[in-house]
């Protein structure tokens, strides 16, 4: 589920003209997770928006660490002429904006590692969208969590595929996806048929 939050600090939400509050957002996420166990939440934030103090940024960073979003993106604010935000006082220097983005992404990388490791040893049902030959797999966008291809020789059995996750770690070049991880897994197509392989689990 995608929830475009942008920020969590009350003053920043007001400056961004977001008609919500920190408490409402926290309560909403708690209700969603309680009502749909195992749901993956995705959001995006903006750092370096005019008026973002060190304290308001720290509040955002703390919220991200506490909430542990499964997928998260972060953008640095870009000042544009002719916009309300562009005329606001308290413009943040470019270097500070970049540093804050790097801090958020570093925090999310650790969250991604933690969430990914929580799947080790669990039985997972995955959607296989179709079979693919070696050439198609080579060109597939396996860094996307929509990737659902199976090697031709592995798709000859009709029962649903079950993956046993043996090990996981976030992909180094993709810092936003907690479920996006390189894994070592064992799959089972039918009783008694097992194989081990290193592949991308999304």
C-alpha cells in the first residue's frame, strides 16, 4: 500500500500544506498493520523543504526508524521560481539537503536489511508470471519487485511454487526496497522435488 506522507513533523506538514497531523499518521499506520497483518507499506518523503530545522528532520528520521516501512523513497526539495515554497523563508542549502537525504537512505538500508532477514526460514508463496529462457532472464529487470519469471526448465510442473528463504540481504545498489533482496532459496514444485539456487526474490 502506497501512502505518500512527505513528512511527519507537524510544522513541516503545515508548511507543505498537508492537511493531516503526526498523530493521525501514526494511528493510521497502526490500524492498517493491525487490520492487515503482513502488509507492505511504501511511502516517500521530502527533505530540505524550507523551514526544516535540525529538530524537525530528526523527528522524521526517528519516525522512519520506528515505523520500518517496507519500501521508502526520499527526495531533496528543489526550489522552483514562481512557487509558494520557492518564496518561503528558511531555504536549506543544497549540501544540507543532500546530507539529510543520505542519512535517511542509510537508515532505510538498515531497515531493509532487518526486514529482509526476518523472512529467513519462512515459507513464501510467490506469483510466477511466466517462463523465460536464459536470454530473457538476462535482460529482465530483477531489481523490480514486480519481477516474476521462472526458468523454462523449472516451470514444467504445474503445482504452485513454494520458496523457502534460507538467507537474505538488501541489494547494495537499491536502498529503498526492504523486500528487494538477494536470496538463497529452495523451491518445491511438487512432493519430493527440491532444488537449491541463488536468485533474486522480489
